[in-house]
């Protein structure tokens, strides 16, 4: 049986159907690509929106952090200023109290006829400072009483503490080095104060240091236990 050869019209019809099928396939492909691109664009826009919100939130958090840090720094500076003022005020009060105590006891000792430790002293010096650059020494003494044979060193405090007793004894070698003419003299130590911490008076008596206390407008001296250093 012989096969039939398609006619020209049949071939043209077949090609037309193929072209129509390809066009439909291309349209479906383009539709799907457009839908895919739209979905990709939507997702990109959503991602960009979320990123923008994240950056804005991060900027707000940073701004809030910077604000809190600035407030903290300002508060720390204010606290430091107040502490400095308080220290200056306390130091001023302490200095003022110290000056009051020094003036009171020096005047009382000077007016007391310089009769202490069972001796008559000829001179009374206040707030003496001496330095020896060669020896690298410098000492201050609140009150120095002296005569031909004896010296009395009196420290004045507004409030006396136990460590003041040892400090007085520690000054003795330097005093004798700074005043070589008096290093063989009998030396007495005295502690004068408006107030005494607990145990200071007992410790001073034990160490042989005289005590000068304020009673009204005068001073009371406790030097019965005093010893020569």
C-alpha cells in the first residue's frame, strides 16, 4: 500500500498548528515568568522593608543607648563635683577646727606660765618648722617649750587618735637631728586635744606622754605619769 504524501495545504495547516502550540507554550512560559518575577519583587520589597525597619530600630536603640550613656556621664560628673565639694567642705571644717584647737592650746600653754612637767620653761614657740636639706629632713612641731636643760614637744589635735601617739615618738630622732644643740636635753612629750578617741588617754599615760585637755576656757594637764625621752 502506498503512503500518501501530504498536500501543501495539509503541511501548512500542520505548521500553523505547531506555531499556535508554540505560541501558547511561550505565552504560558511568559505568564509563569511574570508571576515568578512579581513574587520575587514582592519578596525583595518585603525584605527591604524589614531591613529598613531593622536599621531604624537599631538607630533608635543606639540613640537611646547614647542618651543613657550621656545621662550616666553627666550624673557621674555631678557626683564627682558634689564629692569634691563635700571633701573641700570637710577639709575646710577640719582645718578650721585644727586652727581653733591650735590657737586655744597655744594661748593657754603660753599664759600658763610655762610651768609643766614639774619644770619652769623659759620660752614657748608655736608652729615651728625646720628643714635640713643635707639630711633630707623637715619637721613641724605645734608647740616647743624649752629652758637650759629641757625641751617639751606638744602636739595639738582637734581630735586625738591612737596613731598620733606613735607619730609623736617617731618624730623624736628627727627633732634631735634638726636641733643638735638640744639632743642631750631632757625631752618631754605632750598631746593636747579638744577630744580623745577611746583608749587614747590610757595609751598616752602608758607611754609616758602628758595630756592637755580643754575644760571650759582653761586646760587641765595630766603629766603625773610623764617620762623623760
